[in-house]
């Protein structure tokens, strides 16, 4: 029973962290005036889904379920880490090598099929190469990479531990 409670607490903490990171992202957008690029928006979506999955796990009361939720969070964290790495790669490129900027998302939704929109968002745009904020030497995608790696590591441990029970 103690193990189940601790896994539930860890997933509750991961859900809280994911939602808190979304809160910080919205604060940066609406209070600090930092406009999110397409990769930032995709990373937000991944944090939202991780938060929902972790919250569902914290509410659910099954060892087998914990393992499945943990594996799902690991997969989502790897996806988010990949987006963060792509974002960091674009931030490291010289300005002349950055991809072209795209029209606004609302225009793209009206004109382009969703597959093209998703492909363009994943590839990133010139605005994804801008470093608009740093803390302790890391930009926003650097910190999201740290968060995704942390969430993946914790959930790998949870999946292994719950499999051993």
C-alpha cells in the first residue's frame, strides 16, 4: 500500500509540475509579452497531455495501471524532449540558416490541411531560433528539456518498480 501511495504522490507531483509549467508559459506570454513560436506551442501541448495522464494515474488505484501510465508519460516525455532538442538546434543555427517564418497560426488553420500545419510546426520557423529569455544560462527550450528528462527518468523508475511488484 505504501508503494501505491508513493507512486500516486509522484504522479500527482508530475501533474502539478506540468500544469505549473503551463502556468509559467502563459505568464511569460501574457504578462511578459513573449510570443510563443510553433515549437513552444507543441511543447505546451505535450506538457498538458502529460499533466492529464499523470493526474489520471494519481486518481487511479492500480499497480498495473501505474505502470501503463508511467510508460505513457515516458513516451510523451521523449516526444517533448525531441521537440525541445529541435528547438535548441534552431536556436544554435546562424540567422541565415534558419527556416523561413510562417504566416500566423490562425491563417494557416484556415488555409492549409492539418498535416502540413503539424509538419511546419515540428520543423520550426525562423522565430523558433530567437532566444528571448534565459535563466542560469538556459533558454526556455533548455528548461523544458530538463523537465521532460526529469519526468521521463521518474517514470522509468516507476515503471520498473511497479513491474517488480
